[in-house]
């Protein structure tokens, strides 16, 4: 069986389009499908749309959260719920073309890889500023982290049961899936496709949510910011040490009093800034540790679909 996990947050408009688009794919693959929709605390009618779909259509189930916990939590819930030998993760807005699933299934069964993932060739149709920062993020994270993340990689992927179990064995609270998928290793084949725009509705991400998501990615997969803070501290010490010796010698030899408080003030502010920056970086890691040690669940389930009884589709 193939399980498909579909996180949904305020997607009442897109779900019908999705179901329509995925229907033909079900007949092109020899294995049966299981669809697990995760309602991530939507405030629109997503839940009632899902309730109806799950009673009407064979193989459609849903999990509904008590509030919005974010896409990462929704993915985790879906992975835990999936029973299939192969598990796919995809968005509901048709930015992940359903017909690609056929090709992905072909590759994973014939080439003996553990995962077939997708990558967007272009970022066409995306705001320029968003593309710019996305590229910058991948450049930085790939420089400073040993976990390599592929630029343009989508969450859309088909994995074997073995890889899914490996991902589920990672128990951390702060989950950055793009990194986790890479971290567990296994053989992944990427297929590229042209960017597709959302079917309807709007993206749930704005600049700041993406920015803080990218900071999460860096903090979760690299200790480099901490190293940078230490190196900056060491360099500041070194330079001020040299300057101090120079000033002492100059006073002994020439006897002139050290003049100029503006230079002093700039130095004090500069060093103060360095200290605050380093504290901020350390604080980021401590806040992650704090969240991690609270051991709160990633999500709370309020409702689940009944056992699958329908036979229609
Ligand atoms: N999503 C979610 N929880 C959230 C935000 C988004 O489950 O808090 C889902 C959303 O319903 C969609 C997928 O994650 O299926 C991708 O979201 P979106 O299309 O808004 O992101 P984009 O494609 O713009 O990156
Ligand atoms: Mg989208």
C-alpha cells in the first residue's frame, strides 16, 4: 500500500481540486492508496470537507488537530499514522503535481532507491525577494552544516517504510523536515519539475515566517553560529590586547596621555555589541534546549476519521 500524507491548513477550496486531480493517478499505480489528510487547526470549513471526503471516498482518512501546530507537526502526525509500505508527503494546493507520483513509484520500485524526492527547476512565479532569500539560505546552510540540503527541494517525496521508520526514530521536538530527510541518509533520487502555482487560495507563509523557519533550519542543523561567536570574541581580545600593549609602550616612551574619548566610546560600543550578539546566539540555542526539555507533544489530536467503510471512488 502507498500512504499519502497531506497537511491542510485553511484549504477548504483546494481539497476538492486535489481529490479530482489525484483520482486518475490511483488507477495508474498497481498498489492501493491510503490518503491521510491532516487538518492543522484550520479556521475555515476544511474539517467538514475532510469529514465528508472520508465518509464518501474509499481510502481517505483524516486527523484533526486541536489548533494550528504548523506543517512540521502535521507531517509528523501523518508519518506516525501511515501504514503503507511506501509513504508520500505532498501539499494539497497542487503545487506538487499528482501525476509525478506515478513516475516516482516507478523509480522507487525499479531503481531500488529508498526515496524519490522532487526539486523545482525554477522559482518562476515566486516573488523575487523570496527567491533571493531562499537561495541565500541554501548557500549559508550548506556551507555551515554537514547535512546537505538541496536548493529548491520540495517536501514532496515518496519514501520506503524503512526510511519512514528512521525518520520516526528521531524524537526531537524541533523538527526541520528538510534537514531530517537528509540527515537519516538513505539513497535519494531527485527529479526536477517546473514550478507550479497554487491551485487556489493563498500561501500560508509570509516573509517573516519563512525567515524564522530558515533560522530554525540553521540552528537545528549547525553549531557554526556558536563557533562564529567564539571566534569573534577571540579576535576582539587579540586586537584589543595588541592595542593595549601599543598604548602602554607609547605612554612610557613618549609620555603623552592617551587622547580621544570618541575612539574609546566606539570601541566600548563595538565590544558591547559583540557581547550582545554572542549572547543572542547562545540564547537561540538555549531556547531550543528549553523547548526540547519540556517534552511537550508536537501536536494534539482532537478528532480522527472513523474506520474506513466506504467503497466508492
Ligand atoms: N500547511 C499546514 N500548516 C501550516 C501551514 C501550511 O499544514 O501552518 C500546509 C498547507 O495547507 C499546504 C502546505 O502546508 O498543504 C504548504 O503550504 P503553502 O502552500 O501555504 O506553502 P508554499 O507552497 O507557499 O510554500
Ligand atoms: Mg503551496
